[in-house]
C-alpha cells in the first residue's frame, strides 16, 4: 500500500510539472550585422558596434533572469540571416527583436522605426511594436510602424520586429545612439517593452 501511495504521489507530481506553464518568456535579441559586415558606417562608427553595445545593456538589465534572453551574437562576429532566424525557431522563442541603426544620404532625416511582418502573427507583432514605441525615449522622434518582408521577420515563427534605433546619418540621432546615457535609455525602453 505504501508503494502504491508513493507511485501515485510521484505520478501526480509529474503530471503537475508537465502542465505547469512556463514562467519565463524566451526572447531572441538579434544583434544586427557583425564581423566583416559593419552595417551602416559614419566615419569610424559602425552600426554593428552600436547595436551590440545596446544589446549587452539589455542583457545587463536582465540580471535577475526574469526573461530567457538570448543574443544572436555577444561578440563581433558575423551570423547569417538564416542562422539568426533558425535560432529563434529552434528555441521556440516568444519574441524576436532585431536591432539596427538606419542610414540615408539626407542628414536631416531622423527617427526611430519599427518594421513588422504581415502574416498570422501580425497582430502580436504590432502589439510588440506598439509596446516598444510607447517606451522608446523621446530624444529620437518616432516614425510609423511599417510592414516589411525582411528575412528575420518573414521566416520567424514568433511575433517579431526589426528596430531601426535611429539614423547614424543624422547628427542628433547619432550622438544619442553613441552616448552612454542614450544607449542605457534605449536598452531600458526595450527591456520594459519585452517584459
């Protein structure tokens, strides 16, 4: 009888554990470019370095590990677009955010942009974009949320957004993106939105 009670107790525990919802949200933070792919460049500044610095700050904000936060790269090396998306899909990510810094030939163009995909997850991706837009610092003007067909968006199996954090070609945006305070404020906005 004692053995039967122990078996029932173990079985009950296993059933409860198997149906316990996962508490931690898995978020893939895709750190754009890397290695020989410098992304946007202004003088000696590279997009790849700016977005890596901001991504690491987001990671630092997660020191209590409330999120299962995974960076596609945490050093300066190249990761292919397919490998970035495959990581998100293999980890069954709840969210995918791809970090970038924009560039144009017109120095007066500025702002923060969000791109999302148009598919069965558009509503969730739009909710993610709106959450980020709401928390994003006012030092960089907010441009509209746009539907785009970027590889990391169209091939991901979770709500996703590509963030252009500001224009490196615009002096005001560039100064904010490269300042320690600006990077921390951007990282905090991203972290608050994904939490």
